[in-house]
C-alpha cells in the first residue's frame, strides 16, 4: 500500500515546479500518447526525474507527465503508463494515480488499446468501459490499508462514473462517432490470450480484453475519484479471425483512431464540470 509520505513528497515536488493545479487526470494507452501533445503551455516532467516513479519501457509509450491546459481544464497527463507485465508491482503501477489524487485531481480518464471480444465490434471502434472483470487474480489494494487514502473494503459498484459515461455518450452523439459500450477484462499479458481463453472471457461477460487500466481504476475508486474509461479496440481478440496478433498492428490501428479518440476526449473535457 502506498505511503502518504512518498505521495506527498512527489506532490510537493511537482507543485514547487509548476503553478498548475490539475483537476483532471489522463492516462494514455499504447499508441494514444499524442493526445498529450495537444496540451497548451505544457510543463513536462520525465518519470526519471520523479522520485518513487517506476520506469516504463513498453514500445509506443513515452515516459513523462505533461501538465497544462486542454479545453479550458487544467490536466495532468501520463504519456506512457506502467504495466504489471513489465514486472512492476501493482503499487508501482498505480502510484501515479495516488499522486494525481494528492495534486487535487477528482476525475480520471483512463484510456487503453485492447482487443475486441464482442464479435459485433470492429477494429478501430472506441468503447466506453461500463464495468470491468479482474481476471489477474491479484489486487492493487492487497496489503495493509492506508486509511488516509481510502477505506479497507471499497465499493466497486460504480467504478466508471455514470455521469461521465453519460457525458461521453452525449459527446459521441454530437460528434457523430460510434462509441461502443462494454465490460473490459484485465489479462496480465504480456502474451496475448489463446482462442480458448477468449471463449472463456466472452462466456464470463467481457466485451474487450487488455493488459492495463483495471489496477488504476481500482485505486482511483479507493481514492473516491470519478473514472471515465475509454478503450480503443485495435484488433479482434485471438481466435475470432483466422490470423495471428501482433503489437505492430495494435499500434497501427491505435494510430488510425487517434483523431477520433482525441476529438472525443477533448469534447468530454470541454463539457466536464
Ligand atoms: N489482448 C490483450 N491486450 C491487447 C489486445 C488483445 O487482443 N490488443 C491490444 N491490447
């Protein structure tokens, strides 16, 4: 469990470097980092300059916090996130969420690239996360609870905030773009799933599968933050089509959807309270 002292040390360091006081957090998934380039008057901090931050090496990710203004909101964006499959502990994976909360962030937009399990979806679709399945068999809150950060047994009945979901649907409609909705299943990776695992995951009630997001969402819920989850469906999950999966394809499709994705997130930011 995160130590308040470490979180506050990073908060104070960031506040000593910039006068920005972000209220919205944004975690950018594989191939989606360019959204951070839209931030106006950005203040950038490489993760390597931030104490207690892990160092990410996944292809398609930069490694910096970008703080600034976007659509009239002051935001802090993670360009590149930490994954469990990289060997980081879930404490390391979710530490930035604690820092965001300490900085004053109340709403967190989590994004990712993932595979479509629901056969009615298409590569290149965006999906609003309505709920999640934790299939990894561990939990970022395991360990002694830090009562300053949240309660021992947090409720997860509404992790993905109904108001923010409604807003995203409204923005998508106004922008005339397709926004699927569904349940995101967290798979540890780094190997993609097998066809049998995808059949299992579909039977269990998931519409999409990916290797991130859920740990951050659980920690955000623990900290009583409002979460909005947006997935970019980069491929049909393993076994649906008669073709192998590869990371290059994931990045390529994420790159193609980028414009729509950026437009949706900007629209949501503009209309957020
Ligand atoms: N499975 C898991 N993670 C992913 C996928 C997938 O098919 N595509 C992108 N991230």
